[in-house]
C-alpha cells in the first residue's frame, strides 16, 4: 500500500497505538501528518500501518473536516475540550506601610516560635565556685581510685612471682 494523502492508517507505536487516523500531509522522506482518533501530529511512517481504505480529503484539512470524513467511514474522531481562557492576574507592588507591617508580624512570629533560652542560674560566686570544687573533687577521686587499682595489681603479680620462685 502506498502512503498518500487521505489514506486511512493505524498507529502501531506510541501512546496512540491501535487507533486509526487519516494522513493529512506528507512532510518529508519518512514522516506524515496524521489526524483522527489519534492526536493530530507528525508521525514516522514506520510507526503506522496503512489500510486499504482511502478518503477524499484536502491537504492540511482542519480537524472538523477530518471528523466529517471519519463519520462517513464509521469511525469517531478524537474530541477535546478547549481550555477556558483566563487572564493572569497582574502582580501589584506592596506599599511601604504594608512591607513594614509584614516585617513586624514576622518579628512577632520569630519571638513566639523561637526556642526559649535557658535562664542562667543566678547565685553567688561562692555557689558557683562550690559547684566547680565538687567537679574537681570527683576528678581527683577518680585519679585516686585508679592509683589504688594499680597498687593492688602490683601486689598480686609480685605474690605470683614469689610463689613461682619457691
């Protein structure tokens, strides 16, 4: 079968695979414009399978014309709803007063959401020094304890050595 304008084809690859369409235009060596049940788009000829049916249609025909021809052949054309046209809202600049109030609100939120600092223990210098002395005492205690352990180890090893000599 030849590739020609008006030839009914089936797409065999891609998202629209298995759907029928009509060749509307031949674009180059290996691509054509297809419309119908498929989306109107450029298609590689390796991705379509021509059928024996043909339709009389003009080159670059509109989607409505293609839909009429497909109705005559007993096929349904793909229909889409156009998007509603809306105007994008224009951004307006804020006044200096609005910016000032916005900054104040941010500061208030920072004050509320910020983690509260630990309150410093208020006491006399002597109490603070006493706390430090306790830490030093613990430190000295651990050194004394380690020294005692070393002495006991030395004694036990010397006893073992004496027994072996006997």
